C-alpha cells in the first residue's frame, strides 16, 4: 500500500521513495507525493530520478486498478524503465506549476460550492480549467459568481483538513455535497476539508492553505447541460504560464 504523503501535506512536492513494482500500469513506490486522479482532480506529473542520475518523466498518476491501495506513476509511452527496477531508491519531484494550478482550482471549486447551494453531480479539475456540475434548474449569473469567488479570496479564509470517523459522517449526512462521488468507506476514517466559515465537506484532494492563495479565478462559462444540470467552468484570470 503506497503511503500517501500528499494527503497530509499538499505543499510537499519532493520525497525519496523505493520502487516496489513495475507493470503495465506504471511504477509503484512505497510512498508518494504524487496525487492520483480522483475526486475530479487530475493526477500529478513530474519526474523520478535515481542516485545514478537516470531521470524518468511521469506523465500521469492513477490509483492502481489491480493492486488495491497502491498508486501507479505512469511513464511516457516507450520510456526506458531499465534503471527503475524494484528496490531502486528514487527522488520524486512533482511538476510544481501543474500541481499549483490543481490546488488553486480545487480550492476555488469549494468556494463555488459555498456560493451555489445545490448538490454537485460532476467535477473535473485540470491545470487549465475546472468545471463543476450542479443539480439545479435555476439560472446562474457568471459575473455574480466571479465576484463572489473574488470576495471569498480577498477575505483570506484558512483552509485545512482533518479526519473524522465514519460514524461522525453518518450523523452528519448533510456534509456530503456530491451526488456522484461518495467518500471512500471501510478505511475507518474520512478526510474532511474545511474552509473556515465557508465550506466543510469530505474531500481527499489537494488545496491551497488559504483562500488568498487561490488568486484570480473567474467563471468563464455557464452551460445548461440538461434540464437539471448547470455546468460552471472556471479559469485563471492571468494568461497561462509559459
Ligand atoms: Zn477538495
């Protein structure tokens, strides 16, 4: 089972780890700072470097389908894996710009949840945009939502996670905002994300430490996906980095 260092500290972008297995899914390590695709948030990219200087580009990170609890670090197709056999110690480095974008957008989706009091039935967070589907038929105003997000960013609310028991969640079912994704059960504890005074819900993703760090995020589009679905798309106000 891969030790998930990113669950406790989203600012940790590098660590040493040991290769446990190499298979079609990718490289499995004993611990990782790479976030695997989940909860709508895209997987991390980055590099693995051996003591001998061999560098492997990782293009995506996924939960391993056959090895429960393990994380697969997906190399570029055709990459030379000969220096990364099981037992090899590597230095992991997350692509910081891409992760930073995920953290800013992910935190912004929580702010959007606080502004739109309807259940969420879809979510996708990438480095280029984030989108959230709300189960509702009322119209939404793009400029009002952008202004609402900007206020919550300017108010600089602290963002932190904590762990609660499954029993605590059972007595507070209102905590679960998402209709499509239920928090993972059977592990004995559930990670909840709190934006002080703004939002509280189960979430395993990576977030910035304060809403001020979300920066300038704007609503770029609102779409009526179906009679009961309104899709809100977020983008960064600043031009995309390099
Ligand atoms: Zn989250």
